[in-house]
């Protein structure tokens, strides 16, 4: 992740993420309880799920931030009737 996005994520997003979409460790524990796993495999699975949760959260934040900045600066390319008409005239 871009270092600036990472700083913004750590400063602004982490607390909101904890409030809005907390990591559901209890549900994962219930799921893992139903499987015959040794302690090491169980711990690695738990860590892997948590890492994916954090990665998805950071990626979603970075994409949302980039989109928001692009919209703010009107840098989003618009594909539609207006662009088609502009190309047809040119």
C-alpha cells in the first residue's frame, strides 16, 4: 500500500473498522471447533483469516480513498453518451 494511504488508514480507518465491521473471532472459533485440527494448524488458519481481513480492509480503504480523490479532482473517465458524441464530432 502507498505509504501515505497506510498512514491515513492507521490514523482514520482502523477505529472505524473496529466499530463498523469488527473481526468476528468467535464465529471463526466455532467453525474451527467443528474441524479435527491440531493446535498449530488451527492457529495458522486463525492467523491467515485475520491477515486476509486486514488486507481486505486496507485494500478497500485504499481503493475508496483513491476513488474519492479522483472524483474530487474530476479525474474519473466518463464513458457514456457525452464521450461518444464528443468522439463522433472529432
